[in-house]
C-alpha cells in the first residue's frame, strides 16, 4: 500500500503540527537566542519583517533539503525494488524515526542532537556576524538560508520522514514534491514560536516547554510506527 493509495495530504498536517510543537518545545531553546540576538541588533527598529524574512529563509532551506531527500528516497526505492530490499529499507527508516523520537522526548539517550542549546560552528557564526549587521531584508533572508543548515535533531528526523515518503512516490518528481511539501509544512510550523520569541525579551512564561517538546516527540514516534507497520504490510 503506497502513500498515493492511502492519501498523503494528512501527513502535511502532521508535519505542520510537529513543526509547531517542535518550535515551542525545542527551537525556542536552540534557536531562541539567535532570534533574541537579531532583535537586539535591530536597536529599536521594527522586528517583524527582519524576523519574517529570516524565518522564510529557514523554511526555504528546509523545503530544498526536503526535495533532495524526497528525490533520494524515490531513487533508493527504485534501486531497492530491483534488488528486492525495499521492505527492509522502509522498516529500517521507520525504526530510525522512532528511535529519534524517543531521543527527542528524553526517553532514550542516543546523543546530543536534540539538546536545547545552540552551538554554532565557525561557518555559521561568521555568517551570523556578517548578515545580521546588514540593514537589508535580503540579508536576513540569506541568514535564514544559512542557519537553516544548522545541526538540528528534529530537522534530521523530519528529513528522514521526507525521504521515507519519497520511497513510496510513483515518480522521482512526485518524490521531490512530497519531500518538499512535507518539509515546507514542518518549517512553517516552527515560525510562530520564533516570531513570538523575537517580540518577547523574557521566556519565563514557557515553563511547559518540555511537555510541548515531548508532544512533538510522540508525533514523530507515531509517524515512525506508521512507516514501520506499512513496511511490514508491504512484506506481506
């Protein structure tokens, strides 16, 4: 049973809700300081449009990465069908998503990729210093394009899911479109939290951020469970 047979549109909503909960649960801790720094650099100027363009840059990067992963998934599926390995790959990707969801929720310590702190490598730090001091909105959009590549556990998980969707696409083009659409929905879901942080200096009101983060983790686990179960159904 493929995505095209069961309908993929509900997954766009799932990705959006996951992005929304990830935004308020994880991104505020990791990317919130970046948003606050941008607001401080604006020195009293209106913050909405610079932050809007910055976040749109992030979303575009996520969408392009999703297109790439969707294509790679459809390509892998074609090769796997010829080799008779597709079901195993489908199940494996679902299990990986489940494990990353467990890690996101703090139930399985498998690394620091879901840590709520931002550690920007040198390239990103230099890019931030260069673009954040430029007054044009295009500079903020460019900054978003760059920082959309920051290492981020929830984004990795969403990209794996996008690649997984591409494996059930009928053509390479549809794989690209599904992957792009899913990551676009995910990215847009993260925007409200970032825009809100840009307007608020203090974040003490987010006392339940861990709960929200665990909701997003549960959504990822459920998504991985669906993918894994679907893989077993294909095996039958």
